[in-house]
């Protein structure tokens, strides 16, 4: 289990087209929100969306087979760390390659960039007719982080203590005798928090290379230390 949540950037050109809490306008207010609930990353339609967090568990795939392109397709994961528990979702996907129950490595493909659900281009919503005609306008990744809390299914608080809970196709999501509550659902962002402080600056797609390089460096250091010890031992004998 990771010590804390640490996010890897999804793309080499990670252009943020809409930050967390942005666009505090009538459309968000109408939904009872203060603003944008995640970060939007701009990338071409069909770009691979990698898993960006160690310890991810895919608990839900939303609208994977829905032919209606106005249906919001998304991959939802849960990450448990020593410091806390989180839900991370990847939205507006065109296709999903991951499966419910998967435990993807950092950098592993989850889905492809799309424009499903409600998306805009230059402030104008892309309609269902335009999408059905092949429009790829408004394609991006909606990346969202929510702080959640594990609650035993047989506890009193599981029955009445929280207003909102993590859901899947069967209702309140349950795993290993626990539900997952959203304690701060009324924070104005449906319990979501700014993902920015969790990013470590590295790319998810280069995670394996980074680990391999570090492993090689440690191995080389160990070899050098061993040689130095032998050399010092030889000198002391002389």
C-alpha cells in the first residue's frame, strides 16, 4: 500500500485546458457547484489514457457500451494509501480498455481520449448530431480526485452517517466488507479536491523506464561500494 497519494502526469504535453474550480458560472451553479470538479487535460482524440496512480483498483466503468455519444463514458478507480483513501476517475473516454476488477500498473492503458458526454469547443457545446457525424471537437480528459472513507458495512454510520456514497452499477459499492463514503460531498465540488498538489512531475507513460533506471543506478552504486571496500581492505593489508 502506498504511503500517500502520488499522481503521475498522463501526457508528455499535459496541457491543462480547464483547472480545478474554474468557470464559476451559471452552468455549475445550476448543478449546485462552485466550479469545475477536476482538471481537464487537452489531448488529441484517441490518445491513450494511462493509469496515473500506484495501487489503483478499477471498481466501475461508466457507459462503456452505450452507443449514445452524449453518455459520459468514464473509468473509476479506488486508491487506498496509508494517509487516506481516494477515488480517481478518467472521463469523456471514446473507448475503455480496462476492466472492472483490474489492478493496473502506473502507465497501463485504461481508455482512449474522447468527447463523450457534455463537452465544449471554444465555448460552444458539441451536439449529439455533430458527434454522430464524426466530430472529434471538444475531446479531452476530465481527471477527477475525490477523498473517500472506508466504512464497515455493518456499522451504524454505514446506515445513516453519510449523505453520499461511492456507487457502481449495483448501487452502493462494497468491497471486502466495506462501503466507501464521501465525507466532504457538500464542499461545493461533490467531494472532489484539487488534484494538482498530488502530481509528482513525472509522466505515467515513463514510469517503468524511471523505475528501471533507478534500479540500475542502485545496482551500479552497490557494485562500486563493493569494489571500494575490497580496495580499502587490500590497502589496509599492505
